């Protein structure tokens, strides 16, 4: 098994706490604003949950805007991944922001991480900044 040459860093964050910093010294990447998607965090039953919880995922899965958003972000990121691989780049940063960095941004970061790891021979590192969760796929 070959070692992936491209690492995709996917971060969820709260706009209130500022944009993520790219520590790879390459800069660039993509930042997506999830605030146009209905916010499950305003509903009492979801306040204590995150985008990693099935209840929140189910809620967002039922929103037509979520499917459109996912489709567009996957297309943009797929194009970048293919070009980055062709050009021998080693890092791509993708960030998803929302109001609190708890529901929508977490959900869309998880969706992209699953997509990238299943569609491309890349390493994926996920950081849910506001929850202090980091892992590799």
C-alpha cells in the first residue's frame, strides 16, 4: 500500500472565534460558510449535541439546502484534489465555519472527510476546533 502524498486538513470552526490558521506554511485552501443552512442549534433538542450526533445529522440531511451545499463543496474540493495530486502538492486545507462551530460546520466537515477518504488516495486529518477533537482518517 502506498503512502498518500496529499494530506487534506479539514477544520470546523466558529466565525466568532476567528478563522483557522494554516500551520503548513503553504497557505491557501478553501473556507466555506455554513450559515446559509438552517441551524439546528437554535432548536432546544439539538443545543447540547454536535454535527457528529445522528440526530443533528438527520436534521441536516432533511434540509434541501444541505444537499446543494454538499454537492457544490464536493465538486470544488474534487477539482482541487485532482489538480493538487497532478502538481505534487502535499497539503490542502478546507475549513467549514458557522456561528458556534458546533452543528453545521462539524456536520459538513464530517461529510467532506468521509467523501475524500472514500474517493481519493489521500490522508485526511479532521479538526473540530471548538470541541477539541482531532483525528486522522
